[in-house]
């Protein structure tokens, strides 16, 4: 029987924090090694990416603090993360941001168009940054996450999307200059992190072979030395559709590993706030212990690999497995069910094993209190400031 982590102490156990550092009461900028240790609590694997992010965040925000005292210019900071969907790119950055406590603005590059074209352009992004991060002429240091960065690649010449124009519009911003509508937005105070799946990049790196799949899910004959992808180079990214000037703005380009079966299993069972632990918390509120057999974990991992979307698919698989139980969870608690065991057969669509307590069930006072509190949301209405302070 598998019970990952101790759900009763999850998030409150200070012994799990890196030595000499407490999130709640330490006001110092974490060191790179502390940031890596903190990321290890929530993100499985991706050791190289964690180190790159820890070093970049520490150096950048330390430089921002020094510039306020000395007036010295901050060197522009930009990183590029390349990895398949579901490998943890966004999760890494959200976790990093939560530990640093700095603002993070997300920009989806899928909708970006060149200035002067219909759609969201770089000038509109700058206006947003001005409104959120510029105050009294001072630019708040922040992380700018350029999601789906591969979507601004140059496509064939006949394609109507002006991708080169978008890339050129980003050059000045990534240089670290005063920009924006007012000319006061200091982009050097931003740690720019671009990320994307870069689907079909393997075809550019290995034009001699035809992969059996798509993107990072392609398979290669490892016995053939020509088939294995070599190191990623600037030429590869140029051939993929990024202009050399834009590639040159990134001080680090890091490839993330696609999640394998071992990684997916660890995400399900050991990662902080993993999907199973979060589900267990809900069941514990109803006085029901939720357990998973080892073969149930194996079955979910196998299904996730088959779906090809990495860790993103785990929550969906878990939800599909438990949806027939979740909708009657309060009723099961009232009937005296105290434990539910999920097996591989349950993951395949079968019924789980349910156990009842032999002793008389006790009222779940905390659950009733939470339901009463949640019920008050139904009667909420917008009030004046005076009323809101009382409500």
C-alpha cells in the first residue's frame, strides 16, 4: 500500500527547509544553493535547470540591489528553457517566483504580433509592464516569463505571420534599456526567462534521419551514432527560425529532460503538493483514508506516458480515476466509509475497495464548519468599503 508523504504535516514541517534558511522569517535573498534546495522540495529532477535558474536569479536581483546604491548599470539577464510539454518548465518558474517573492509577469508569445499588426504586440506588453511595475519613475525588479517562445519562430516565407518582426521588436527590450510609452521603464531590472517545447527541433539537429515520433517524443536508434542528437547550437536555433540577434540576447540556453516513468512516479508520490497528496487532504476532511496500491501508481504512470503530455496528464488521470467517488464523497462519509483503496483495476475503470469502521461514526465538526463557511459565499454581494471591512 502506498501513502506518499505525511499529509498531516505537509507544508508546516520546518525540518524540510534547507539548513539555515526559513521561508517565513528570513528576509535575505536566498543563495543559489538554497534556491536549488527549495526547488527540490516541489520539483522532481531537472537538476541542471534548477542550478541555472538559482544562479541567474541570485545574480540578477543582487545586481539590482547594488545598482540602487551605486548607480551602476545592471547587465541584462535572459535565459531560454527548452523542453517538451509537461516537463516542468512553468512549474519551475512558479515555484521559483513563490520563494523569491518577486512579481512575475507571464507573456504568452502565441498571440504576439509585430508592432503595427493586428493582435498583441510588444508595445502593448510594455504598457502592461509600465502599469504593473513602474511607480514614480522606479522600475520594480521582476521576472518576465515569455511562454510558448517557439511560437515566434520564422515560418516559411509564404506564411502570413510576421514572426521576424516580433523577434526584432524584442531585441531592444532584451538589451536592457529605458523603454515603454513614458521612456522610464528600465528593462535591465527584469530577469527574462523564455520557454517553449520547440516541437520538431530534432529534425533540425538531425536532418539525416526521420524520427518515429514528433518533437521531444521522437525516438532514435541509439545503436547508430548518427541518430543520437548532438549538443544544441546557435545554428540549430537559427535553422529552426530564430534570428541570430535574438539568440545572442540569451546568456544561457538550457534543455530540460522529458519525464520518464521514474520521474512521473516520483511526481505522483514524493513531490511537494503532489496530486495524490492534495486529493488525500480532501478525503481526510471527510474522515476517509485514501490509499493507492503500487500497481495503481504504475498504471497511472503508464497512462501518462501513453498520453505523451508528461506530468500535465497526471492530474487528469487521477481525476478520471476518482470522479465516480468524488461526487459522492460526503455521502460515503455519512455512510461510515473510513478507507478507500485504489488499485490498478480502479484506474482502468473498476470500483475501488471501500472499508467501513466497526465503531460508531463521529460527526466531522471541522468539515461541517468548512461547509458552513463555504456556504456563506452564496450570499455574497458587492458592498461598500465600509461594509467590506466589517464583513
